[in-house]
C-alpha cells in the first residue's frame, strides 16, 4: 500500500509539471478505486474478529477516506476551469421549449458540445475546450465514485438514509389529494432567473474546506452535503455532455428541496431537465419530470410558468402513456390557468398539447414550389386571382383528454418581402406585422383528435404572401405557432391581377370605302368597378375621325382624338358615338380605326369593403383594344353581264352582282343608265329584290327589258351604270354606283347587219292531213317570205331551226339549215312529224330564224312578224296490230 502511494505521488508530481490535468484526474480515479478495494479487502479479512460497532466505524473511515480524496482532487482542479468557458456554459439559462422569458431559469439539459470560436484562434480554443470537456468527464466519473461513498456513509452514520428512501419510494406528497383549483392568486414569484452554480473561484478557500464537516449532524445536513456533491457532479457532467446523469442527479436534488418545502428552488432545478428524457424517447420518464415540475409550480402559483408546463404535459407521445386520471387533473388546472389575467402578457410559442397543420385548397390558377434558401425550407405557393376565394384549411389536433372551447383562431398573413426582413432581423412576427389577419372569432369547439377549420379569404391586392403564424386565443392565453419553426414547408399565396371582365364592342363591323359612317363604341364594365380611364380613337391609312357627339358638318376631322371614361359600377355600359370618313380604296395598306380603352379598375367585391380598406386597395390597370377596318372592295361588285336579243330592236340585259360584305345588306332601290338603250315601261322584272337581305358571297341578278334607240349626243357622254341603294344593320342608307361594261354589246351592234324599219317576214305551216294515228308520219311544210330586207342583210346567211315539244310531236328531216337570201326572198321547208299523244293537238312544230354573225359566231335572232299554223290535228290512238314472225331458215 505504501509503494502504491509512493508511485501515485511521483506520477502526479510529474503530471503537474507536464500540465496534464486530465491524466492527473484519471490516475487519481484509478488510485482511489484501487486503494478503496484494498482497504475493503483487508477489512473483510479481519471483520469476523471485530465487534459490530468497530466494523461499522472501520468501514465508515474507509468510505470517508475515499470521499475526501475525491473531493480534494476536485478542489485542486477547480482552478483549471476558466469562468469564461466552463462556468458560463454551466449557468447560461435557456428554456428547452418556447414560453415566457421568466420561464428561462437554468441551463439547457441538451447537448453542450457545440462550441465555436469567433476569432482567429478558433482552432486553438476548440482544442482547449475539448481538453476541458475531457477533464470534466473524468472529474464527473471521479465525483460519481465519491457520491456512492457518500450514500454508503449515510447507511453507516444515519438511522435513516433519505437518499435511499428517495431512490426506492415515491415522494411523500404523492399521497396527498390535489384540491380543486378555483383560481390562481396573483402572487409575485421570483423564479424567472437562474442563480449561477456554486463553484467558487478562490481555490485556496476550496482546499481548506472539508465536504464532510458537520455532514452527519442531522438528516438535513446530510442532504445538504449530498446536494453540494450532486451539484458538482451535474455541473461537470453537463459541461462534458453527460446530460442523462446530470438530469438524474438534478431530479434527486429537486426532490430533496420539494421534501423540504422549497418548491421555488425545486422548480428552478427541474425546468432545464424536463425534456432530457424526451430526447431518448423515454416518454414515461419525460412525463414524470413534467408532472413533478407541475407539482412545484402549482404550489408556487406562478400562472405563466404553470401554464407553459401544463401545455407540455399533453402531446402526441405523452398522452398515450400518461395515466388518464392524472391527465384529467392537469387539464382541469389548465382550464383554470388560461382564465387567469396574469397570463395575458406572456404569449406562448408552439405548445405540444395542440398541433396545427395549414393547407390551401387548389385553385384554378394552380400551385408551384420554390426554395427559400435563407431558411432552408421550401414554399408551396398557391396562385389565385384578385377577388377569387382562397380556401385556407387548418387541421387542429388536440391531445387533451376532454373537449374545450377556444375563443378565436387567427392566421397571420405576412407580405413576402416583409417576412424575409423580419426573419433576417430575428424579429418575432406579431399582429402588427401582418398584412391580413384571418380570424374565426366565434367560440370554437376543440375536440380530442383532429379538428378542421376553414378560412375563406378574398384577396383584393396583388402580391406574394406567407401564411406565417397561427394564433390560438383560449380565454386569456395566447399560443403562437410559427410556420418557420415547424418541420413542414411554408405555405404562400401568390395573388395575381384578376382577369378584367370588361368588354369593348364596335359597330359596324366594317367600313364602306368612300363614305361617312357612324361608329358606335359600347364599353361594358362587366363585374369590375371602374375608377376611371380614357378612350383613344385613332384612324390610320387615310381614315379620319370626329370626337364623339360632334356634328360631321362641322368639318372638325382629325386623325386621332381622346375622351375621358367616367367611373362605372359593375354591369354598367357607356356608349360613345362618333363619325368616320374613309377614302376610296386604293389598294394600299389596311384602312381602319382603332379604339383603345385604358381603365383603372377594382374587383366587384371592392364595394363590399370598408372605407378604410378601400383606401389601401390600389387599382388594377388594363387596356382594351378594338379595331374596325375598311373593306378592300365595294359592298357589291359586278360579277357578270349578258345581253339577249329578242324581237326587233329589243334586248334583255342581265346583270349579276356579287356581295362582298360580311353582314347582310338590304336592297332598297336601284336604277340603271344605259346609252342607246331604253328600259321598257311595264312590270318591273326586279321587284322581288326589294328589301331582300344579301350576305357575303351571295349573288343577285337584275334583268332589264330594253329597246334599242338611236344614238344621241347625250349618249356619247353617258357611261353604262347600275345605281343601287343599300341599308346596313344600323339603318344607314348607302348609295353605290356600279359601272357596267357593255362595250362588247355596242361593238357587236355596230358591226352586225340590221333589219330595216319596214322589213316584213312571214311564215306559214301546212299539214298533209288533218287526222292521223299515233305513230303514223305526217308531212309538214313551212313557206317563208322575206320582204323588204335591208341591203346589209341581202348577202347575209339566214339560219333556220324547227323544234317542238316531245310530248306532242317527233320531227325528222331537214329541221335546221341555211338559206341563201341573195338568190331568193322566199323558201319552203318540208319535214315529217309523228304525233305522240292521242286527242286534239293544237301545238305544232315552231320555226326560228337568225342571221349568222361574223364577229362573234353567235346567231342574231330575227323576228317573224306573221306566223300561221293549222287550227288543230286530230290524233287517233293505236288500237291493234297483226304481225307474223318468220325465220330465215
């Protein structure tokens, strides 16, 4: 034993010279354990020869020696720890969960390993901290050995060891019935700030003090000694990252103070360690810590602190494992505490007794996601239009065991730019920062389990917004669930300008070239609220416009003009009437007028807003455009012209017109100017066209029965034309003059032979029999006499043709041919006719004469002034027939 002490002394001396405190503590720990075992072994050998009292005394001396040795090593090494590193780390207060600032009273029971340097010597400082942690870890193990020695001394020196009782039985106050809590007294409780751990900086004083001095005078003295040793172990253990052993000993310290009635100090010790078990998912241990903390705070009557603890007693993992009766007692207290006025000024953060999950129903504009790098989150954006309903859902999951009623649930909607600024400034989002607060203010029932609520928002201002915070108002208590602190994507709503419902209509749909026309502009606000705007008229490619409501006789024509658009309520129409003047179509660019309406508008829900909100809503802007163009062709164009001569000096003129307008035009009137032609009086052949509507690509035909007259001086200056008057859909009458190309007709008339005024042509038809049978041939003969022909026709070739109706006759023979008029002015024509129907036939084959034209090859008809036919022909039916069939063989 002496040799062992000598070697230990030499080793520690050298280690002190090498400045290796960690090795000193490790060698000290090994030495004391070895020496302790040696002393106990020797004591066991002689134990049978000693009296009971002497054995207890010898055993106590061994325990005291080992305990004092460990404590001396601890005191000798305390000077090594700098206040800036270890002591500050051990006493820095931080509450493991959100709550009022007064709740932050002690050190975080979680990991303390994450120490970083802020200057150029960060690497050296990190190495020093690592060394100190290693030293603290070895010191904690050494003091834990000392603690076991102190527990054994309690068994030897005291009749009742309070530490053993604490470790083996429930606390005595657990047998006391909780009285119902009617209200919370507004006592002042000074538990908000933690006191530094009792680690004196004066090492000389520590070395001169003995831990066991007066430790066994009473149970209270023993407990105080145990508390002092346990506090040292927890301080070193927490600094070394041994949170479990530190929280265990802190729990024992708190139970000792609770047994003494010092509940404030017990609560101060329990606050930093209540969630250590939750890190290891030891839910029952976690609930036990919370319950013991609640016992202390219930008695101290500090409502804000007690409220924070009660809200953590319920949760997804705790409620299933906690005793049902205990949860009901805690909820009963919770319902009382939330009504205490003192909790109003202490808003709480995310409380596990309620879980929130926001979602936004899909809209017609869809959704998208975007990364938020500065938060390492993503944002799910839902797009909606101004005035569109954005349905925001909230799933509120209650872990309470009974139904409660909350007074309000609110959602803070924050502008995206402001949200980013608040995040970088590390500023808590409040109601004052919210652009919009969505609220359900009626008393709301919250049942155990999921509860769904819907918020209907009609945004009226464009922008990007974040659903930042859910506020739950339960009587006097407020709970704030910040989306940034939850492990879910942020939800955003991107409000886009609403599609304008305004309409702009121009009538007519086209302009007729070369006319002054009235144009009507109809503006309808649709479902929008029009704050104001302007209407701009612009003519291009030679088109001129007048300001609305201006008389076209003033001559104030211009290329463009602009008028103001008045305010309009939803569904209101404004009509502008103006005149435009277009030139004749020249084949250049498109000619027309453009109307541009620029409006400042709001959604129809604007009128439902309050006067204060209306001042905050900016107007949206849009531009509507409409154009009307001049037709590249006249409304009607001449498609075809034909002339048919009939009779002496008479001609039938046919004019076909093609409609070029896309809308129906109505024919109201017409007239024709024809040189050398005179329209015969009598029935108008075109009267059926009056008030007829003609649409695009349709054709209409005019027919005029004209007589050929002699040339006059006026005819030489007159061009053939058809004038028509048409009416558009506005009742506007338009006159159009269409030139008729009759040059070919006039040229042919001048070049072709003409009958003299006293020319007389006769023809007589004779028949060989007045009666006959169907199918029996009958001889016909036409005798034609040409009298007083003009000299121009004597040398002309006369054409004849015989035709008849097939239902009466079938003709054969010389039914067509030519006659040389220069040799004879009379000729006869014989042919055969076969009757085809029985009865009295009064229709006979007809003859037609014409001259052969040299210019166009088209025969010129010649009128027969006198034509004679038989009165009738009697046709008998075919009754019978006898025939004999023969064979050549």
